[in-house]
């Protein structure tokens, strides 16, 4: 168990980092809608396809982050969380939750996807069981906090500065640099998994959009089709050249025949 005194809160908080007991009842509420897990899975998919995930990382959705505050257990489950490195579990164990400090690095990024049901993403409630904003800012002190509204495409991103979240301004391409991952985060509009709307996407340092698996397959299909078209065009050019050569040969033979008819033997 590790203890942290948090002098930046409005009241005296004694924070201890104690892993949850194996029999601790975690909430098992259904998600508000299908959009949230789709958004979370799409973000992870890109990172996995492009080799950004290592075995030590935790990238999860609706996953409990834990702390003990003034002797009371607090668990909040962000819609998406990234932990750079966690202590590995034994082969027969399953990670049900995560307690920073005691089990590895603090979370580097948390995201919330707003729905019609108020999940307290902007809640500054400083009293137990605390609002999510307060918990991420004052207790866990997560460096980057993103709040996304899938219905409107609005993305708000905050950096922890001197113990408080400060809203960041997007770059000219309307993207935010996520230093822990070395990627830009932004909003993209289109269709995936039978859902058409706004999505969160990753871009690399050069501004290239990192594609999903289906997009990679489509890109490969288009490249194969283009290669087939180039090969077909090359075949047509070769056939045209063969036909021209055949026509030239026939003209030469016809001319030679005419010369022989006149008693002139063609040269060459």
C-alpha cells in the first residue's frame, strides 16, 4: 500500500493505493448504447494494427480505475484508458481493475464519450464518491483527459497543469498532439461497423491518417486493381505494337512481291 497526501484539493485527502480484493463487487451496468464500445474498440484497433501496443500496456474500455480516499474505496470506469506500463499478472490471473502506483504507472490518458445519460464526465463534485473530473484531476492526476461528444463531433482535450486541467487548443487541422502515444488525436466523419457519424481517429507525426483494418484491405484492393489496370494497359500496348509490326511485315512482303513481279529482286 502506498499513501499520497494531496495538498491541491479543497479538502484534506489522504489517498492510498490498494489493489481491490478479488471478491470486491465491481459494477456491471450495461453500457448506455452501442456507440461507446465501438468508439473505444476503433481507437485500440488502429494502435494494435500499427504496432503501438506493447504487452506491458493497458488499453481498455469501461475499466475500473481505483484509489482509496480517506479510507473509502473509489472506482471510476472511463470509456477509454491508456496506461503505459503495468506490473504483469500471473498467467492464471485476470485483471479486473487497476490501482495506479500499486500495480504500475498512473494512467496517461483517459477519455469519456458523452451520451444522453449524464455520466458525470464534467462533474467537479469534491465529495465522496466524487465526480469523474475531480477523480481524474485531483486524485489520479491523469495528464490528459479527453471528452468526446459522438453526436456533434465536439472534442475537448485537457492537460493537467499545476494540478488542474487546462483546455487545449487544436492545431490548424483540428487535431491534438497526444505526447504519451506520439500521435495526433482528432475527429473523422464516416462509416465503420454499420455506424455512420463522428469517430475519433489517430494521425501520425507527419499528419497521415492511420487506417483501420478494413481500410487497409480496401487500400490493398485498390492497389491491386490499379496494378491490374496497369498490366492490362501494358498488355494492350504490347498487342498494339505487335499488330503494328505485323502490318509493317505484311506491307514489306506486299512491296517485295510487287518488285518481283516487275523483275526486281528486293534488297535486304
